[in-house]
């Protein structure tokens, strides 16, 4: 593994982060514990800003988060610890699935 590369690059860049965000909110919006929180949200905006947030956090130097203040956005949503934990579970599962399949794909293409 090349440690000089950012997590963003190692994960697969723009396309993979888009995929991650799409799959993540697909799970979140089907989750009975979480979906009600998003009923009034503009989901195309949330997806777009979350993608920018993740890209920046994962080390993409060309992207800056341009969304709302995150404390302000969430402060009146009354998010419980259980909801926060479930949100993280979805994210972790998808990130793991994608990294595993990405690594497996790279192994297969290298061996040919
Ligand atoms: C580390 C955890 C989290 C991060 C980094 C995060 C990040 C974000 C971002 C970037 C936005 C878009 C802001 C914008 O529109 O400019 C957003 C909106 C939102 N988030 Fe989160 N979020 C997190 C956890 C959660 C959790 C646990 C819930 C609920 C279960 C939640 C519910 C929402 C909702 C409902 C909106 C839309 C609010 C609105 O449009 O008024 N978020 N979040």
C-alpha cells in the first residue's frame, strides 16, 4: 500500500465516494430507526454536501465542504445515541464491502 496516497485516492476517488454516499443513504432511508429524521430534508442537497464533506475528510485536496454548519444542521433533530450508532453501522458496513470488493477486483485484474 502506498502511504503517500490519501485515503480518498486509495478508496478509488470521485466515483467510489459517489457510490459510497448513494449506497449509504439508500440504507439510511430504508431504516425504520432513521428514515423519519430525513422526511423534510432535501436529499439531493444532503447527498451532494455529504459527498463533499467525505471527499475533503478523506484527503481530496480539490474539494472543500461548502454546506451548512454541521452543529446547526443537527442541533434540533433530537438524534439519539442509538440512531447515531446505527448511522455509523451502515457507513462502516458499506465502506467495508466496497473496500473488500475493490481489493478483490484489483487482485483479479492483476493476476490476468
Ligand atoms: C458524523 C455524523 C454525521 C455527519 C458527518 C453528517 C453530515 C451531514 C451533512 C454534510 C449534511 C448536509 C448539510 C447541508 O445541507 O449543507 C447533513 C444533513 C442532515 N443530517 Fe447529518 N451527519 C451526521 C449524522 C447524522 C445523523 C446520525 C442523522 C440522523 C439520524 C443525521 C441527519 C441529518 C438530516 C436530517 C440532515 C438534513 C437537515 C436539513 O436539511 O435541514 N445526520 N448531515
